[in-house]
C-alpha cells in the first residue's frame, strides 16, 4: 500500500512537469502567432537605412515644393502689387484728367466778382511771361487773377495770365524747380493798399481758395508789392509753409502737380461755408487771424478780477483826419467815459503796424467809426463785441449795409447803425438848403460812383449829436456781457 501511494505521487509530479512544459510550449506558439499577426511587414536590417534615405529625399522634395509654392505665392503677390500700383497710377492720372474736364471747364466764373482756373497734371509756371503750361488742357485760357473782374480801373493794374496746352510744335520749357505743393497764383495789384480792399479783394479770397490745402500750397504773387506782402506776411504764413515767390521777376520754370489761378470771391469780407470744400467759414478766418497776430480774446467778456480795469468795457473810436472826421471827438470821448467805458482812440493808416493795431482792436468790446476802410479792423474784434457804424449823410445806407453790416453777422459781432442827420454834417454849411446834394441825394447817386464818392465821402465831416450818440452807446452796453456780470 505504501509503494502505490509513492508511485501515484511520483506520477503526479511527472504529469505536473509535463503540463508545465506543454504550457510553455503552447505559450511560445501563441506568442509566435501573435507576433506574425501584428508584425507582418518585418524588414531586413538594412531597409531602415534605405527608408531613411527615401524619407530624407521625400522631405527634400517637400521643402523644394514648399519653397517653390512660397516663391510662386510671393511672385503672385508682387505681380498683384505691381498691378495695384499700375492701377493706382492709372486711377490718379484719370482722376487728374477728370479734375480738369468732368464737372467744369478749366477756367470758370467762380462768382460775380471772380474768375478761377484749376488744373491738375503736368503744370509749368513761367512767371516772366505770365504763362502757365498745362497737360492735359483742351484749349488756351486768359485770366486776370484779382477779385474785381468788372472794375476796369482795378484790372488796369493787374497783369493778364495765359494758360496754354502742351504743343508738339512748340514744346513747353523744361522744369527748373519741382514742387509737391499746389500752386496758387494771385495778383497784388488792383486796389491793394486800401485796408478794405486788402481784405475783401485779396486776403479773404486767398483764404477761401487755399485753406483746404492745409498749408501745402505755394503762393506765386503777380505785381508783387514787397511792402504789402511784409504787412500781411503773418497771415500768409498761416496759410502756407513755403516762402512767397515774386513770380513776375522769377527766371525759374516752376513745376507743380496742381494749380489754382485766381482766388475765389464769395461776398464782402465774408466766406460762404456752403461753397467751401471743408465747410469752413468767416469764423475760421477770424481764428486764423488770432493765431497770426497772437490775439488773446476769442470772445468779449469782462475780467474775473474785480479790481481789473478790464471789468470796464473798452470803447475804441476809429479816428479819421482827411474826411468823415469827427469834429467833436474830444467831447465824444468824455461822454463815453462818463458812461463807464474805458475809451481808446486809434487812427489806422497805410503805415500802421497791423499786429499792434490788431491787438488794440481785439482788446475792445465796442468799436465805433464813420463808414470807411478803418472799420475793416472789425475782423479783429472778439465774438460778441459791438460794431457801431456811423453812416454819413447822403443816402448811403445801402453802402453801409453791404460793406460792414452784413459781414458783422457772420463774424458773430453785434451791429448798430447811427445815421448822420442834416444838422450833423458839414455839407449843410457847404450847400444851400435847396441844393440837390441836401434835398435829393439820389440825384447825385445817378451821376455815378465818382460823383457820389466826391460829395458824400470825400467832402463831408461829421459832428454826431452827443445825446443821440449816448443812447446808441447805452444800447451797445446792453448787448455786452459786462452789463450782466454784477
């Protein structure tokens, strides 16, 4: 019994070993099958090298293709840019041609008082011959660049300019100086030297025509008076960053991309904002004057210091010596002082320092004067100030209205009119009571401007009635902020 149990144990042990061996063998078989299943693409040991070379070659090809694609894209972009540049150049050329031809002729009547020529393209200015050569230009034009086109006497002092198209038979002169700014040609002739005409015929029209260029404009002045340019140089320097050219006495051929010949007039001492390219107005012109001359007051207002004399409103009397003189000027000063005014008297003339007088006017709250060029200094008054125009005897209300009353509104200035009566004029001492000069002024008007000017402007002096004038000054006081400051 004992030997049988031992055999059985030995047999069992052998069976266990065999089982283990069989399990190992089966495991190896299973692993072999799994390996062959998951690694069907086994390669020789040298194949990875061949594969790496192919990979490198493939990468090289990809890089070259990418580079070629990029170069092709860059080339296409450059071609697109070239096309865009060419298109832009063509568009500019077409725009220049359209600027000349589309909406109006090169030269046109810009107002009842002014002709203006505008051109773009190849513009060549030969000053000594008063000629502007232009390409493109359909026909020849002539113009006198001064804003008083129907006044033969004024235009007799203005040189005529000719605009000519390029010609194959007679080519234009070659450029000797090239400019990137816009050329603006105007005349310094006409009635310049008279303060009113300086502004209404030249300075305001030049502002209207040049302000839109933001100082990128070159002024070429014909019939230039050096003293006149010096007088208003500070204004021109606000409008242009370039030195003024005395074009009649210049030997250069100046070439520009654009030109304006002859500034545009709107109205006496005024700007019609609806007709300007940027909607700028008389207020912008006055702002420019304040910058030019360093004027401190944009608006009439009393000082905040109760001890400051500027708390008193300042009255400026524009004095005259040759005609329309105030014969009782000293009494006028005393009466105005009694009303509380700080009174100053100024007598501007052709030699007056513009900047200095501008500062005096800008310090005033009320300016009073007889009709005449001196009242043009109203352009320096602060907004809200009062202008009192004393209108000489002789039915001159229409003249007073057009020259100073209407401009005052656009300048934001209060306007009061004081009309001289028969007992306030020296004409009553020069003519008998029934003379047409006193009885029927319009019969003199019908004789023309020269007759009217000689009688009612040149031969008349004034003695305003102090009682009436006092009421006028009290009315002016009521319009000022000083009367509401206490």
